[in-house]
C-alpha cells in the first residue's frame, strides 16, 4: 500500500520558510524574480523525477509479491 503524502511541515521547515519570507520583504525585485524562477525550475525537475519513478516502477513484481502475501 502506498502511504499518504505527508503534508505537515517540520518545525525546522517552518522556520526556514519564515526566514525566507522575512528576507524576501527586503530583497530587490530582480532577486525575487530569480529566486522564484529557480524554485519553479527545481519544482519541475522534482515533478519529472517522481513521474519517471512512478512510470518505471516494477508493477509486476509488486503484483506478484502482493499475491503471495
């Protein structure tokens, strides 16, 4: 069984988000545009990686394993 996604942030993750938000308030517009662009690029790469993992998952082995359990 595939686990549900964990949508809760850790205390450290919340702290880092707050640090970023505080720094963004004083950052120049061109820096914010660059950061957002790079974050979107990383998001696309992560999405492509997850999709590739799911697409190439060995479903047949999982089916055989589940039927023998």
